[in-house]
C-alpha cells in the first residue's frame, strides 16, 4: 500500500507541473497569441469550442510527455520504486551514462518509452491523481480501523463515520490534549508525547507518558477522547517509568575536542551559503567541555579557540549557539585540511522538522558508538521542555527529536552513549534528520538538522 501511495503521489506532483505549463500556454492562446501549432482562440462559436477542446487535448499530452522526458520520469522505473530509492537520483539524466553498444541503445529506448508512458498518464490531470492519492490514504487508514476493536464499539453510523475520519496520530494528539492537565498534575510527571509502537507487525501511533519514578499509582492505563459526535472513546496509554534526566554525551569520545580531552563527535561538514566556506559541525558543549555557557558562543566567536580531530588541528571555532533550542558549534576548517575533507554522502537539504516521521528508521556514526541505528519515537512537543544535565548546570531544552530502539519493556532504550555528541542522524534516503546532543536510558535526543542549517544558513556538504 505504501508503494502505491508513493507512486500515485509522485505522478500527482508531476501532473501538477505538466498542468501549470499547459495552463500557461492555454492562457496565452485565450489572449489571442499564437503558440505551438500557430493556433489561437478566435471566438465563442460551437466550432471554436470544438477546436478549443481539440487544442487542449493536443496540448496536454505532449506537455506531459515533455515533462516526463525532461525529468527522466520513466514509468517502468517508477513502478519498481523501493523504500530506499532516492527520487532525486531517479528523476535526473545527470547520472545517465550513454552506452553506444546495442544493449545501451535498447536500454535508452526503453527509458524513452517509459517516459512517454508516464506522459500519457500525466495527461489524466492532477485532479485524477489527487483523488487517487486521497483514496489510497483512506484505504490505508480503513485497513487499520478494520482490525481496531474500537471501530466496532459504536452505537450508530455517525459515530463510526466520525471515528473512521480520524488517523491514529490525530487520536493520540486529541487524547493528550484532553487529558493534559490531569497528567501534568501527577507528582512524578516528566513528559507526554505522541509516540510509536509496533504490535503484531503493525505500527501504531500512541500517547506516551514519561514518569520520573516507578510509581504508577493513579496513572490511567487509557486516555479518553471525544469524537465530533460527543461520544467518548479510549486509547491505550504507554507508560515509561524511571525516566531520568538527559545527559549531554561529550566524554569519552574519540574524535573532536578542544584543548582538553573532553571529546565528542565530528558530525559532518556544512557549507555556509553566505561566505561559501566549509565548517565542521559538532555540539557547542563539546567545545565548552560539557558546559552550558551561551555567552561564550554567541554569533561570531573570534579568538583562537581551535578544534582537533585525532590530535590534528582541524580549524578555528568561529560560530556557535547555545539556547533552549540549540547547542551547536561551527569550526571553520583550515585551508590545509580542506583536501582531506570528504563529502558526507548526505543530501544538501535536511528533512524539515515537522516532516520527520514517527517510526522512520535513522542511522548515525558516532565515535563511541561506531554504527548506530534506531527509530524516531517522538518529540519534545511545542511548549514543553526537558531537563538536560550539563557539566555546570541543568537547562530546559525544547523541540528535540526522540530516537530509540523499541523494546518490549519500558518502551525503548537509547541508541547512543557518551562521546556521541555531534553525530548526525540520517534516514534511509541519506537525508540529515538531527544532531545528537544527549541521552538517557530510554532515548537519544537530537536537535533538528533543518533548524541548525536554517539558523546558520548552510547546507550539508
């Protein structure tokens, strides 16, 4: 089902491009300007209307084929799309190497035929593909509802309609919103968020409550929420006990550090869009030996604070930000080190914070955890915060991504450890998700890479 949704969504987007071009040309024809086949709108007679309909048909099909050919949108390749397929690499001719052998020409012919086929499908119009995507998404939601016992605990068709219209994510958010005051009043309350759980091969979005200790007395096992009809329904509440404070993970890594041996991870290289210079990214607390001192890393730092990688001077720490939302440092790389810097292999533009999917797989390379992987399991919600333990103080941090490895007991466990601060998390499409800043027993916490790149005005190199 997910594959069909991806294919239909891609064709919907391509049909929008084709339609915009067609509408531009049709508008010029309406204005009496000759285009393409030297045709222009003449009047409102019945014959003119028939000619117009014929013109629109003649226009839409070739424009669709042209768009498909320009983007190398080969239908045969699209139909074989996989989860790990990079659409940016698929929809381009730049990676195409012309093979002048008979097999090479046959392969090229099939690509052209595939693009023509895509163009014919695009001529069906964006409304067709929009409705198809909507239908597939509804079927996906209904499939989950079909095995949900709550769907059958209704008294009339209006209740069923109201329940079916809600996705799992919406239900979890509604339940948290309606019960937030009660949960927050618990003496051992730490945080509550929409999380992720796998059951019998099915992934579900559920409300997750973090408690500071193991006392679950007076903690509800289910949260009530209200449908549009006024009917009360329940959703299971996942409870995490003994959720400790978050530690920043700056020691004992093996990679990037200042003058002391308090170490962290060299996350990746970024290119500033203003000065076009390359910078090494890590956490500001790594450069501050685990401390939270925002006044020492404001804007352009200057001075001569240098960072080292495996004992070799990498560059000078020039920019940094520490706040309730950020904890990053930018090290301007020495000219004599530029030739030694390899591209990260990640896409230049990270995934926007609000588009990070709960349940998606992520990976990283830390200097303590050589190769790590896990899933996005939740977020620190807007307006909420969690305490992070730095070397000199505790600070409330906001809008972090929670990563972990799902477990059968106590929800999840962290995928990072001390020394991994600064490591960059990326998804199956090699898109940067976030930068690791801390961890506790249950989660690894990351700052959105999209937010870092937006704040520093840079791209991943």
